[in-house]
């Protein structure tokens, strides 16, 4: 893979470059600050950017947000001496997070995973894009996570929950964030999911009943799951009818 390294410490760049080369990848460019990283990324179109977080002028977190707007969009792996940035890093949909000093084996694991976007996965993603263009409904959801690209079967999804700019997909193996809207998901999967709140769609197949929380306030139960989701008064009648018809 072609890799761009950005770090404000020359010794860190030198060491990372050596590790990347030893692992059989190509360092196409290096940068000492965020703005330079953006310039190099636009020029060289790297597959992966190894990005420091603590840098002057523009932090790695801010740089990552701007790198995400590029097309094609590179994978981003943060390399930092501080572990307190992990949550913020993954909110930017980072593809990896390594603590300095970087261990070659850990770097190899991250890069190997990123390079294992198999032809089958690519075919599935392309197929879903084609289906979307033809208005054909998908049977899997594509999500990009720190582990790479994940395909989540619709039949394994408990609910969709709006989370600021993204939608959280809660499924049998855990949860992922996707860059879609509840409105679009409801239009596409309205016969399989029912809206229980302005920020939530629940799979009809996993509906297990309603619980009264307080006067007039209900929450919905899902089979196989301890999570409870608040039901809005507006959507309560339709949900009750849906449960009665199951």
C-alpha cells in the first residue's frame, strides 16, 4: 500500500518510514504538520495516512476530519503517545490507533487488516451501490470501522439509533456507525423496521413488548438484548398495532 506519514518529530517519521518499508509498503510522502499532510494527500493519493495527533497549528484530529473529505478517501491510523484521545479519534472514524513507541507487530496487524479488503467485499459494496442506484433494497449494511469495512446482515440488526451526524447500528456482534439517515433507512426498510422515536428504528423481528416507565411513558424491549429504547407518544399507537400483529 502507498502510505503518507505525518508527524512533527523528524525521528518519529524516520522510524515509522523504516517500519513501513520493512513491512513491504511504500512511503509516498511525509509531512511535519496537518496542512502539509493535506497537500501531500491530494498530490499523492495515499491508501493510508499514519497521523500524529499532538501537532502545532492543526491537530491530527482536525486534519483527519479534512482528510475524510478527500476522494478517494484514505484510511487513517493515528500514531500518538497519548491514549486519552482514543474516543475522539474513533469519532472521526479512524481506521486504527497505535500508541508510541510504535511496535512493528502492531503496525503490521493494522496495515494487514486494511489491506485485506477482499475482492468479495469490494464486489458486495459495488453491488450495494448499484442496487441503491436502481432502487433495489439491500440485505446488508456497509460500515467502515477501525477494523476495516464491515458488512452487517440486515437480519442481524436490532435497531438503528440516530447519533448526531451518524446512525448507530446495534447488531448481534456489537455496534457500528454509518453515514446514513434514519429517514432513508425507514424508506428502504419500512416493512422490517418500525419507528419508535424520532431518533430510533427497531427491527420488527426482534420486538418483544412494551414496558411502562412512568405515567404515559413507554420503552420497547428487544429479544436477545438488554437495551431499552424510549417510545414517543406520537409513535406509540403504530407500535402497539405492530406488536399485536406479530
